[in-house]
């Protein structure tokens, strides 16, 4: 299990790294599914060309603790073996990775459900501020907290 909030350019973790880590889980012999998600920066939103996106959280330690709580809750609820979450903060451009999730489970059904639950809960429950800067406007999107 890997759970981190990383300042962009401080370190770089790829989906393949999370899959490799999941396969080291001591329950890998029981596993039949690995599902992953990689959230990236869109180049266009509401017919506006996005120049850049800035993503911040006011308290990294608090956000990290809350992500840990979500992961533990999801593992219990769906009975999956491993959940890893990487969330980047900083300044991003089209195609840059923002959010990675990897779930290892016994069967595809509960593993996919666990993945979806983690994505939605982190997106809506954790205190992140996203600023989309386009040619026409700066759009601020608040979540969680």
C-alpha cells in the first residue's frame, strides 16, 4: 500500500509502480484483479482552452490522514487486499497526471467497486482547491474539507 501526496517535480510515481507494489502484497495468490485509475489534466473545459491547472491542499498532513481513512474504509467495505493512492499538488499542464489509484482484489466486481469508491471519495471529501486557468477565465473548484 502506497499513500502519498506529492509536490509535482518532487517525485514521480507511475501507475506501473503502483501495480508492481500491489503484486508484492502477501495475498497476491488470492487475487484475481487489479484495477487502476489515472486522472490527468484536460486541455479543454467548457469550450475553454486550459493553459494550466494549479492544485493545492491547505493541510497536506490532514489530507493524507483522511485519504488513509478512506483507504481503510474501502478495504473493509469491499474486502479488497490493497489500495494505493497518489495525489499530486502543484502546477500542471495538459496530459499531466494528477491522481493515481490502484486496487488489488479477489474478483473484478468488488475490486472495480472499490476503485470507484476511492476515486469519488477522494475527489469530493478531501480538501483540494483546483484552479483552471484558461484564455478566458480562472475557474476555482473547491472540494471536500
